[in-house]
């Protein structure tokens, strides 16, 4: 049996190890990390789990992962839904167009009156759509759960270890923005930041992840307060994980508009992490060299897609094929024309 070394103990690497064990490969699986489990981008993630993407391949990945998260259930996963709000006719049209694709693929997206969310300002909302199967999770705890299950099944965990120092028949590169350090890949690190607020009295426990279509501003409940995020007006390419305080102030103002009871709430914690961006915002999954397999470049979606990716990669590594179609994610796609860019990168 091949000796498989996984570089990266974030959500994707942990899921691959978990599924390898479930398929009987646990005795020859080592998952390692240069730091600790979930210490990189996974531990800094928003924690959203959604199926509402704009391209069919991403929707299918998300559907398979959503089933896994639903089985995990609370407290690791809270099925509170993903609510998209449109405040303009153009935003409404985009949401409606995406909904048609999502419905065709079996994602139960429905139009709703957003006033069902207690405390949410809706007088400027023209339309709202929700998928109630979606929700939020704790990325660190889910990843630790996957690693514990993998180790219990026979896999080995090595923290503070460089995967390149270990003998391997197969090296799986699943270390996010650091992946190009191990193998040449078209991945660039993009700095993104998040903000947690202090607790908000009366905040609904079933608050959906809420996204403004036009601005991309979104928030969820976290620790009794809000967790805030938004695409930045000027992209910060690089590895300096610094917080831009001017953005924090802007987000708090946006929160106060959309959720008036939080108008004067203070920040509890702000931090930055890295997205591992590819040219088309789709991951790279597959063989990229002799004995080297990549599962990276998730462009901010690694945590929510990790369960499906882990299952598909494990199957391909152990049997040579995957019942899940991984062809859209092969590295070779960049040799030709531009391919299916994902437009919904939050």
C-alpha cells in the first residue's frame, strides 16, 4: 500500500486523511503541518457553508459537502441558512439568474420576505433568496474532529513538520496559499480580513448568514455577536496578514445600517488571513507531478468544500478514479482558453 503524506492539516488536508481512513488507507497516511491543526487559513475562516454558487461545478462540490455538514449537525454545524438580499433591480436580476441554475441542479433556493429575520432592516430590500440547507460552522473544531477521526482510524498526525522531510510514495499538497512553495502552481495569496463584534443583546440564535448582493458585505452570528466580512475595494496581494482599520470602521457602519440594534456595537477582535487564489477562482485538484497530487487553490471556499473534496481525492488516490467528476479542476485547464470563472467569491 502506498505511503501517502498530506502537507497541510487544515480542513482540506484533514478531510482527505479522514476519507482515506474510511476507505481503508489509514495505516499508510500521514497528515502533517508546519504549524498545528487548523492554524492557517482554516482557523481564520468565516465558517460559512453554502451551495449558492454561480457555476455548476462549484454547486456540485458544495452540494456534496452540505450533506456531510448536515450529518455532523450541531454544535459543529448550524443549519441557519444563507440569505441573499438585493437592493437594486440589477442585483435582483443576478440573484434570479443564479437561482435558476441552482434550482436546475437541485439546490432548494426560495424567495422569502426577509422581515422574518428579527432586527434586520428590510425597507430598502427589493428581493431576498435563501437556501435553508446552508449554514455556519466552526472551522477549527470541524477540522479537529476530522483529524481525531482520521488518527483513530490509523492515520498519523505530525505537527511542526515539513512534509518534504518525510518519505512518501504520494505527496498531497493541501497547504493553501503556501502550496506553491512545494510545487509550481498558479496560486497567489490574497489578504482578507474578518471582524467579530462584542455580543449584541437579543441577537436571534437562528440568524442566517446574510449577504448584500450589491456590496458583498455579509455577516453571521458568532459568540453572541456578529462576524463581519466583505471583499476589499483594493485587492491586497501578498502574505502580510494585517488588519485595515479603515475597513473595520466602514463595516461597522454597514452593519449599523442593516441591523440597527448594532449601530454602536464595538469590535471584539479583528484578524486577517490568506485566500489561495487561482486565475479562475476554482481549485486545483489532481496530479501535478510524479508522485505529487494537489488539492489547493480554493480561493476562499476550502473549508466549505473540504468534505466533498476529501472524499473525491481519497477515492482517486486509492482506486485511480473518482466517482465525483474532478475534470473541471485539473491543472491542465490553464494551458488553453480562460475557463469558467466563479463570480461569487465572498
